[in-house]
C-alpha cells in the first residue's frame, strides 16, 4: 500500500512540475513572439497565476511541486550570488544606487502587499454574514 502512495506522489510531482515548466516555456514564447522587455520567468509566473485565478484555486499537485521547489530555494540563489561576484567592478561603481533602488522597491512591495491584504480581509469581512449570538 505504501508503494501505491509513493507512485501517486511521484505522478503528482511530475504533473505539477510539468505545469510549472509549461508556464515557464509559455512565458518565454510570449516574450520572443511579442519582443517584450519583461523576463520570461516573470511572464510565466503571471501566466501560472492567471491560470490559478481563472480556475479559482491552485491545484494541489502544483502546490505540492512548488513546495518541493521552495524547500531548496536557497540553493537556487547560488547562481545569482556568483553573478554578483562576477559584477564586482559594476557593484563598486554603482553599488549605492543599486542598494537604494533595492530598498525602495522592497518598501513599495511591502506597502502594496499590506494594502492588498487589508483590502481582501475587509472584503471577506463584508461578505461573511454577521453571526447572531
């Protein structure tokens, strides 16, 4: 019985990773077809998000695969760290400007996320009927 669950888990992971990869490839296709200045991984993420929104939920197999990827997220940042080391001269010349830009964009992201969360929580609160005690 345990091997049955391992096989199903394997197929679920394969399906989820296939959908994630399909979104990535679709983002690359869109970027090349329309010569967009947006990175293909961002377009793929937007397509996957749009797909989940249209369906009304994130499929459990995709969630399972993404949780597996998130477990090793730190390892996925190693190439970015190596890229920073290779750009040492540019970092020395433009490091302050980059740091200010990163800090401001992080602040804007946090504020927008807080606003969206607040908006969604208020909307949920208005939709729920008040319980009578």
